[in-house]
């Protein structure tokens, strides 16, 4: 198989991290198969961003949006359940304690995303799945840790036809031990289109600049000595 | 927490095996939370059967059907892809060789089912997930093996809030090492409503009696010395 034919599935949210994964997968020489999950996030901007990113990389035709409306039905997270408030960074009482699992944790989310990506990878013949998890900024999320990713790879090797046949799908986590500033420097080096992304939890037209996710992003650009190309309200 | 409040999620297809799992979970004293996956199977009879089984156990109100239409979109299995023929047991040329993975294998299916069941279990506070996998009759399916199930439990312990907090969700596989005849004897002892189930791959009103799945079922009843209560064409 030639270098050009190697395929990778990229779990793409339209945020900064997953879009940087598109850059890493492209740089590694993969044909890109982006997959986006519509899990009843409170806003639609992410999905539009993901599509714009896919278009930027010339792969809109094979970009897939997977509807997981049942996650909203299950509830249990501030990102999918209207009854739970999204924390802000300004001392909001709903913010979690140090070491606690955040209210924005979606139960079993990354396991679910990786399972679906595995089915997709197996059917298109992709050898790798990229996921933009990060163990530094999201240390409270159990499913962003390296030991979780390693264990899912072991499961995938046992669960899939390609794994049983000796060619298991690998999970690529190029961001997992990078700071936000390091991610952004790498992304800018690879011409990742950050102007198309947003990281805001609150889903307004303009990013709020105040939620945990906006705050991390802005600090990342600042630490990297770069300007964030998107608008804030 | 009292015995009555212990909850289990049961992955219910409306077939013989998963319906027997309802019996095992009830016998173990669990409140039953059945979950059924609509993954573009070729027929709708399974979904109706699953609902009838939930009704039989008095839990129709909390019975959930989860739509996974994207699996049909992915293709890659005789059960979801019209381009791949379902094998019959009469020497059809599409039947797999000994030791090969069957064409009815759905890529990554049980990993996906267990991932969704994990999200559901975590949000309802269930301590166990029942899945009717069987390592004897389905030895060609990589995701029916005990080592796969054990590894998924390890992943779930790492990936979930309850796992991190020291109360991981367990996966119950009461059928995994039973013959079909043993499953049926246990089910009849527990008054499992086999008259509501079908196992046929071909999805006609009456079971075909000829596909691999019908054949296994009929042999199971025969070996158990019991009559199968459903009609065959």
C-alpha cells in the first residue's frame, strides 16, 4: 500500500484541539476521515465549525456527522443536560473542587466516541484514530488519561477483525502531554485554521471569553505569544 | 441501599439469549433497565420483540431504543449492509470457513453497545450491565470472547466517574460458557418468555428455520428436550 493510501479517522469537534489533530494527521501523511459527534450539545456552532474545518482540508465529501441524541436523553452532564449549569471561571458556585470530576464530564463519552470511530475505521480500512485528548488541562476527566487510551487500544485489538488479524487500529493522541501553548505553536507551524474554530462552552455567536474552555484557550494563545484569530464578546 | 434499589442495564435484542439475560438479572434481584439498539438491522421484528419482552417484565416505561443508523451507513456486515448476503446453513457459498470471522460480524458492535450501556448505566446509577454474549456458539466473533469482556470492564473502571470513585460497573455475562441447551433449560426454569422471542437472521414474520441462528436455536431446544414455542415457516 502506498503512503498516499494510509487512512486515519479524526474525531473532530470543531474546537482548537481536535482541529490541531487534523494538522498532525495530515503531516503524518494520512488521508483524513473526519468524524463529528452530534450529542445534543447546547449549540450548533461546533458542528458548523467542524464542517468548515473539513472543507478547509478538502475532505468535506467524506466528513461524517454522527447523531447521538440519546446522550442528551441520558443527561448527567452540564454539556447535555439543561438542568446542570455550565461553570464559569469567575467563582461561580457550580465550579468543581480541585481533583473533582467536572460537571462538564459526559458519562463515558470518549469510550463511546472511540468505539464508534473504531467501527468507522474498520469499515473504511483506516489504520489510526486521532483524538485530541489532553491530560494536562483536563486532568479531572477520567477518560482523557493516557492509561485510559492505552487500555482502549488493548480492547480494540481484541474486539476488531483487523485486531484479531494482527493489524490493530492505533489511537493517536498527539496533544496528550502538551500544554495549550505548545499545541497552538505546533498548530500554527502546521497552518491549522484556528480562525474556523471555537472552544467556548456557551455556544453564542461570539465566544464568551469567560468559561473554563475560553479561558484555557486565551491563556494558551497568550503563553504562545500569538493572537487568537477569533472574536470574543 | 436496599436490595430492591440495585439496578442493572440489560442489552436486549429480543432474541433468545438477551431475553434469558432479563431472567438472570431479575433472579439476581436487580431492577431491570433494558436497552435495545436499532442499528439498521434488516428487519423490525427484533425491536417489537424487545418491547414485548420489556412489557412482560413490567418495565416497558423505562425500556429504551437507541438509534444507531450510522452503523448501516458504515456498512461492512451482512446484518447491516444489503450488498453482503446473510449465509444459510445449507451449504451456501457465502458461508464462512472454520475459524473465520462470519460475515454477520458487525465491526466493533459489542464494544459500541457496551460503551452506550456504560453511559446509560452511569446516568441511571446501575451497578451492572448484562450482555448475552456466548463464546461457544459465536466463537468466530472476536467481541464475544471472555478476554474481550474482561478488558472492557478494565476500560470502564478507568473511563467512568463511578469507576474512578471505586465502584466500577460490572459486566455480567451469565451465558458466556453455556451451551444453547443449557441456556434454554435455565431460561425455562426462570419462566423466560421464549414465545416472545425470535432468533432468525432473515426477519420474516415466521422464523426461517434455516439460517445459522435458527438452526442453533432449534438444536438447543431439541438438545434440551423442549419444544420451541415459536412458529417456523
